[in-house]
């Protein structure tokens, strides 16, 4: 199964800009951008961001507001703040070099288990499994044949990494889950391991092993009308300049609902995205 997946990926793998480098900073940036954001949206923003902030030092030296502006179009703007904070920690604590240790990576703002292991596998080619929503589906359906707990999924992923091929293997698993073993209507006829897939051998009977596996079967909350949408509208407006407090509710999309916008504004201040100067809201200068 390992060889079949690797052979398939050699011809069907996606050509993505962050796969053309082993620079740990570039890998870290791409992984933070890809959190809950589609690849097609990330590609142009990644290229522009790396051109402006090619190193941790260049990012750390910039005002936080500039990093937030450069994050435009990616959503979840808190990630921009985390990346800026991570860059400063890398400069201050690691001499400007992204650490190659799991615990040190996990200590960086915004870096969880998946992101830390992705950096280890894709930048440092360490033999660790990378588990996210797409690879988790493949693990559960093809290899396990039953739902996996987060710990179980990670343990299985680590055990499957071929010696000296961590980069190729993990990219292959991500691609297989993203393009073939999809959540809805998986293209089993195009799968390189269909004949050996544990779920396919059961004629894909329900329940789907991916459901409940390490987040693979989860659903994202509705965006329209959510606080996330209001936060995004405010931050987008602030990229162009200061916003009067009196206009915040209207810009957020909730005219007259001052109580709701006050709660959202408090969360933006808490996350380090904005600050209030006089009677206006501005991006946090950092």
C-alpha cells in the first residue's frame, strides 16, 4: 500500500509553491495559512507574503499591522498575529532559525500538533506522520477500517512513514485525501489502494470509518451571519484605515446591534488584532 500510494503521488501529486522549498520559515508560513483555508486561496497570498517577509527576521521587524494587512483574503486573522508573535520568538529565542524540535515548535504561538509535525516532516524530513482532515480519512478508511481517536490516528500515521521518505509520504497522504478519498463521494476507482482498502473490502458499508476520526468527519460552523464574518468585515475595513467606533456595528453587518459589536470588538482586542485610539478603532501596531 505504501509503494502504491507513493507511485500514484509521483504522477498525480499537486504542484504547490511551498512544496518547492525546504526552508522551515516558508513551510511554517504555508502551514499556518492553510489552516481552515482552501489551497486555491492560499497560493497567491503565500507568494506575496513570502516576497514581503522572506525570513523570520523580516516578519518580526515589521509592525503587526503590516502583517495583518498582508494576510488579507485568508480569513482567521488571528493567525497573522500568531505568526508575527512566532517570528519574534524565533528571532529572540532561536537566533532567527525555526526550531527543529517538536516541543520548541509547539511552544510557538498558533503552532499545534499538526503544524509542528508538518514543519518537521516537510522542512526537516523527520520520520513523523502528518495528520489532518484529509490524511485522517485515508488512515481511517484504507488502513484502519474503523474510527480513530486523535492519539490512535497519530500513532498509526507515525508507524506508516517509510524510512527516509517522510516528505514524499506525507504529501502523498494529504493529496490522496484531498483529491480522491474525499469526504463526500470518494473516487474509489481512482484510488491506488482500492483493492486493499479496509473500507472498500466491506463495500463501503456505513458507518464511514472517517466519521469521528481525528476531526475528519467534523463540520465547520456556518459563516454567514456569524461573529467570524463580522470580525472579518471589521478587520478588512481597518486595513484601509481607522474606523470610527460609531460606524463599527454597520461595518460588521449588524446596524444598531451595539452590544454584539462590543463583544466582537473585545475579542479582537484580546486577540491582539486591533486597539482603540480616541473614538476610533485601528489595527494593533505591535
